[in-house]
C-alpha cells in the first residue's frame, strides 16, 4: 500500500469516539431499549424475590434451585393430574423410590417414562424383569391368539357356527382349527383360575385379558365348539360342577349364592394332586385306574332330594372298574329300595357296603335326610383317600368271592348280581402304589418320567432289573438310562428311554402320551391348573 493511502486509512480507524457517537454509529448500553421479559422469567424472579424475603416459607416443599424447579413442579402436577398421585407414588415405590416427587430430575427421566408408559399400556408398573416378560406376552397375544380370539367372537354371534367356513375364511386347515379350539378351551379353564385369584387379590403372570370376564362368553364358545366336534366337552363333568358351584361369579340372571373363589382354588389344588397320583399309578400299573365318584349317587341326590349344584360336589376316589360295576349296582338298588320304601332291601344293601367297606352314603329310613358319606373335596387329604381306595380294592380282590359264597341270601335280598369282575391288586402292586403316593411332593415329576424312590436299595434293584431286561430285548442302556432307573426306582423308565432312541415310531407314540399328561403350571405353588387334562378324566356321573 502506498504511504499516503496507509496514512489516510489509519486516520479513519483512529478518529475520535465522539465523532462516532455524534453520527449515531456508536451507542451507550444505557441508551438501548430492553425487550419485555418472558413469562417464565417473571415467575422465576417473583419466586426468588419471595424466597429471599421469606427464607423459611418453603416448609417441607422441594428446595428451589433457580428456574428449573418451577418447570419441574409444573411437570409433576401435570403427571398427578393425568395418572393420579396415589398411582404414581405406588409405581415409584415398586421401582425402589420413596415417592414419585423424589424422582424429579434429569437422571430419573427414564424411570418416569417407564412408569407413565406402563400405566398407560397396562394400568400397573412392574419391576424391570417382570415388566419385560409382561410386554413380550402382551405384544405376542394378537399374533399367537389371533385365531382363538376370532373363535371367541364367532361363537358368540347369534348364528350357526360353521367350522369349515371359518377355517376357509382364515386360511387354515381343519387340523389347525381343532388345535386352536383345544388351546382356547385350555385357556378358558386357565381364565377361571385367574379370575378366582384376582378376586382374592392374587397377582398372576398371564391375566388372559383377551378372554372376557363374563363366563357366558366362554360358555357359548365351549358349547358351539363341542357341537362342531372341535373339542371334547361335557357340562356334567366334575370340573364344571365345581366351577358352577364355587367359581362362577354371580350375575343378575344367576346370583350363585355359593360363589367362593377361595374354596374353588382349594378344590383345584386337591384336584390337581389327585390327578398327579392317578396318572403316576396308571403309568406304572396300566390296568389300574381311578375315578372320582359320588358315594351317595348323583342320581339319588337329584331324584330323591332335588340336589343343588354345591350338593353334587361331594366326591371321593374309587377304582374305575369297581365304580362302574359293583358299586354302581349297589347304588342303583339302594335308590330303588328308597323309592319303593323297601326297608328290608335297603338294609341288605347297607350291610353289604358296610361289610366290604364301600361307601354309598346313607339315607334315613323315612328318606327325609341323608349323609353324603364324604367331606367337602377341599378338606380331603388326597394321599390318604388314594391309599384308602387302593386298600379297599386290594381287600376286595382277595375277599370278595368268599364273602359272596358266605352270603348268597343277602345278595338276593339286595337284588345284587355278585358275578362281577374285581380288578386284582396283589401285595406287590399295593406296596408299589403306596411308594408312588409317598413319593409325590418329594421331587416327583408326574408329566415326565421320574418319581423318586424311598431308598437307595430300591434304585439299585431297578438298575439291575433294567440291565437284565435290556439284554433280553436287545437294547443297549447308556449311563443316562441307568441313572433314570436308579432315580425313579423303575426299570421300565430306562427301557422306555432306550426304546425311544432306536424306534422312531415308539418315540412318537410316547411323546404323544407325555403331551396328554402335561399340566399347565400357574404362578402360585400348589395352584396348578390341569387344562385339557380336566376333560380327559374318566368321571362317573
């Protein structure tokens, strides 16, 4: 740059400030106009000024830390208004906080969002692990239960349910439809348990919200699915009688004065234990099967005493052939004697049952009152009842023929045909069944293969027997087979496992049996629901 131009530039840059002020190019800060303060700034200033003038005025409130607290207080109040202070505090305690207000601040933002999200979606807040599980369940329901939900909807429409048309419309095979119908039936039984637990304040993992609470919808579905031959269903099964008496919630059309969810759950607990014992014994001894029976027959209760539903729930355990044969004959003749007022015949039947230690209840001679012959089902000791049933059967199988020979006139007076089959139970079977009963509840696995023995010697003998039988049958036992025999005390368990490895057809048949015996586990110990097994049980009506 030329010297004269540089001098001119420097003169301009260093000109006096007064000249800039006079020309308006430079202003003092005091001459500037301040903008109007924002509303939140005004509020903050007002609160800060109040707090300075009244340092003890905050009392028990959250301490203010400049303007951020006002924003947080507003957000807190907004959450209280939307979700309720009580619900938010309860949720906060679930996550380990003192209350919801103690969660304010950036560091707890995610926890607050979790609470608001779960209250919105589920109506309650769970700890992280349970929350993730619930979310997975709730999100998979629309996909996994889609056909079941549609079945519920279709079977509750006031029109004929056509299973083939339904399968075609939903692009599924009839086999798939049958499977979905059975799954729906099982879930309906589970729902009964869930509703009873909910009535008692017991939380369950799967609430089955997609099944309506009003039982009429489930009743309609079960009836139409049964009529369509998609499921096996009988309104007179003992499970339905128990439910109708104690599990069915009262409605305007059905006040159900005997509704008692606590009793219903206790009954289900005993029912589950009975079925575990029955299945375990039947698996070991296939010719021995047990049923639930009305000591004083259901027919007598209905015809003579016009029984209510709750009066039809008194049942005990009896061997199936005995129940359907000799005991059934005794009950029939007893009812005839009562109806015809034939006291001689009535007393003859009573003597036979008394001598043979069979239970048919008791009706007064004037037929004005009766005794069930058994306690309420939830009060029964199931193991004791099963032992009594086994002992009765064992006694009959050894003594019945001689008793008949000694009392021909008694049977003639009673009108009973003594030529009946009594399933034999010998000492060996009796001891084996008693050991099975003693093993239940001590590590037993009923739906699988293992029932723990009562002693090491029992297991050692089972292994020896398994090895000998395997050689005879050309089977090769491995270490696991032998361990299973030792643990269960049953050589057949090892042989069964070995056969599965070498015979695919046998393995498929056994898997089908396992599936049929599997039970549906519920959260609370001892409150397992049997699901489909409820309606595969042989029950004498």
